[in-house]
C-alpha cells in the first residue's frame, strides 16, 4: 500500500518535475511513510510514497522500471494473486529481479498490454508509463477500494491518490462543485467521476484511462452484472452453494494474508468481521491479533459480542473505547482525510482505531466490509421488501410492526405512530418500477438536510435532482434484474466505493499508514454472490441467509444468528463538550453568511438545538454533521475564502 502522484504532458518543465513530485508526495506521506521515489522524463513524472508490506527490500522500491528501462510503474495497493501470476510469467520465460508484486504487475503489462488488469485480483490504483509509445495508463480496481484522482490543466494531466497532492500543482484552484454538494446531501457521496472540487475528477472503479498526446480515453474493463429476472431461479442445492461460497471466502482470506509483515483483523462482533477473523485465525493459529471499537454509550456499544468472539477464537484482542469527546477531537482530521463533507461521525472512531493499530506496530488489517452489499445484509434490502408488500397489501395493519422490527436500534422510530410509519415508508410504494424504489425513502430523508442550504445555493441548484442523475446513469440491463439485485447494484456500485470504502475504509486507515484488506470484495466472490438466487440471500426478512449457513460451524450461535446491528457512532452529542468548542465559531451566523452555502438563520436555530441537546431526528442530525464538516472542509481546502471565490493553492 502506498500513495502515488504524477503528471503527463508538457506543462511541467523537466527541471521542475522532481520538485513538484516531492511536494505532491509530501502530501501523501501518511500513506507511505517508509520511503519516497520519483521518475522524471520528457513530458512525464511519476512519484511514489512507499508503505513496505511485500518484499521489504530496496529492490521493490518504486517507481520501478522494466528491464529494458522503457516502462515505469507507480502503484498503490496489492495484487493478492501475484504468486500465481508470477508462476504463469515464469512459465512463459520471464525472469524476476525482486520478490515484489509490483514487478509482477509491470511484467504482466509487458506481456499482455493494457488488458493485463483483468488478471489482477486485488485492490489497486496504478500508473504505467510506456516510453516506447509515449502512453500513460491509469487503472483502478474493480470495486473502488483504492482512490485515484486527476486534474487537467493546460493540456497536462496530473493525478494522485488524494486530492491534497493535486493542490501542489501551480495554478490549482480549489473551487467548490455545488452539484457535488447536492449529491452528498442526497446520496451521501458524489457520483464518480465528480468530486467535491469542480476541477478534479475521480477515475471510477473498474476503469482504465489511456493518455496519449494530450488526450485521454477512459473505458471500463469490468462490470457488476446479475442474471435477468427469470434466469435467477435456484439451479443448485442450497448446501452446494454454501459450500462453494465457503471455499471462495477461505481462499480470498488466505491470499489476503500474504505479507512480509504482521496481519491483524478488525472484529466488530457482527457476522462479517467474525467470519473473516475466524478463517484468518485458522490460517494463523495462535498468532492473529484482533482489534475492536467500544463506545461508552451503550446504545452504540457491541463489546459484549466482540469479547464472545475473541474468546472463541483465542486471539490477542485489543479494544479502543471511544468517548464523545474523542470523536469531536478527531473530526477535523477526518474531514481533511475525506477531502469532502460527510453527514455522519462514523468515520472518526475508525480513524482512531487505525491510529491504535499503527501504534501497536501493525501495517495490515483484514476487514469484513463488503458482505452487506453482496449478500443483502443492509436494512434497506429488508425495508424494500416490506414496502413492496405494502404496495400489494395497502390495507395491512402489519406494516408499522414490520418496520419497527427491522429498526429496533432506532429509539425515535419505535416511538412513532403507525400513521407516521405508514406515510414515511409508504412514500413511493405505489411506483414499484421506479429504478430507485429501494432507496427513495433514504434519499428523500437525507435530502431533507438541504432545507438548510442558502437561498443562493438553492437558486444555483434549481432544477437539478441528484437522484435522477443517479437513475439516468444505470445500465440498460438494470430493469431486467430482480428488485433485490437492483438494490444491491446501487449499494455495491455507488455507495460502497463512494462512501463505505472511503469514509470507513482506505481514507481513515491510510491516514496512519495502515492497509485494509477486504476478503468479501475479492472479485470472484462478488461475481459468485451476484449469481446466487435472491431468496438464498434474503430469506423472508432474514438477511445474509446463505452466508450464515456457509459459516455456521465457525462461529458461536450467539454470533452466527445475531441480527444485523449497523455500525453507528454518536452524532451531534459528540460535540457538546470541551473538545467540540470549535463548533460555535465554524457555525456562527457571520461565518455561515460569509461562506454563503447555508442559511444563517436556520443554521443558528440548529446550533441552538445542539446547545440544548435537542437534536434527535435524522434530518437535523445529518444537517448538523453535514454543515459542520462542510465548514471544516472550506477552512482546510478553500483557504477560508467565501464560496464565490476560489482559493489558490500554495
């Protein structure tokens, strides 16, 4: 794992290239604290910050050149099947100078050209310069685990693992994209290639970009696909499906434990991380270390389940107890790492846990993220099933009871009247063909926070609908899929890379030079899960049914049969103490008015609510965190300038 940066084009004089790459690399030092390297040639510069995980020798340093010296690579990530690919290349007569996966990737390109990326099983963002054709190749992994951003200026392409590195480019202007802000306050994430900055794009997951002669062509090399409705009926016995699933998960975990440093595992106490930890513990008997978050607020704490699982596995278990003040203290750094506003505080505890891991000497950690998307674990999947039932049975008195059943952890919802629940969840239920049917209530509830936008911002966004832009981007075959598969596509293709893998993945752990690995996101497992019939994933209202069956013998029954408990963290209450004293200044009426993004009077009322401890509903909680994070983001990346003016990066 590392950080990469570079440029392609004539906008950088050869004598200035090394200094620019050094400045860009300095902004990525947290991603790669073990070393820095660069390659500068005519019209090309590649920079690299190293986190040494596989082949710790200098022979694996980057940028790495081919044996002929014409091809160079700067690469962020890991290719977990590199040993098998190396053996394939050796059989074809190739020789190696190092034990690194980087050299395997480089020689794969030499052997197969740009299509080599289809052979990679891993998490990566890479840049390969082919001096023979004077062509730059950028590529990103299939599901978007590792980030890659780019910026055009005067016919020259600049790219980096994080946007803050691009801000070192002379003349870069940190200008806010209002459409991205609307998307964040509706969908939780900008829609790639859009970012929060007007002049910065993100290479979408499963895409490659080829840059030649000042022009770029971007194309996908993989796509998430599901069987057409009617072709998704069970063709195999459930036991056989569970057996193959188990074998794939074990192999995905096995190859993700390949490293020349110690590998730990997150353990939340839920099904997903418990399964990964159990498999990892079998493959490293007596050596696995597990790490968990606890909260001093019992409404968020899962430590009892974590302790049950750690005791069953016999791991050396480390717990970080997160208190409200800890979240407030870490939140400015979290926003700096996210490089955009967020609507939840959940990234902050993970940021702190990664800090603990690095303090304990670990560089690599396994995570259970991805299982909820590919095996239908989220409440939104069950909610959509109930809403479809309601559409068929509009007079049913079961509706409020069913919705309460799937959200037992939301106290405010448990207290609502049946009429309120029917109206809230029933909105849009009469349009079952809506491509966003599963997510409409969620998007509508989130968009309620846009009531706090300023008049000027609302005018600028007049006529724009983020949800409709999402709907318009869906593939033609989407309408032919089962409703559950449609909902899974929305989660896996957009929310997983756009929010989960950044806010609760790469950006938080790499802030401390820790690499997270996700066995559930092995593309073989993702493709296999997409072919599993819907009723094997969501059996009635029992989420992840087939996954529970596949791993039942690995876990105590208290864990394997435990209902899904989403990861959450305290929201506005986290900023009530001394560590949140900065909130008043950032959300003050003069500051809000000066920046021009939010309504000063509405924000003042929200801030007063916060002061009384009266923020309770989802809309106000999302608005509070969203406004606060936006104000922090402005201070960090736009030089505290009002929105109407772009700030020049120094």
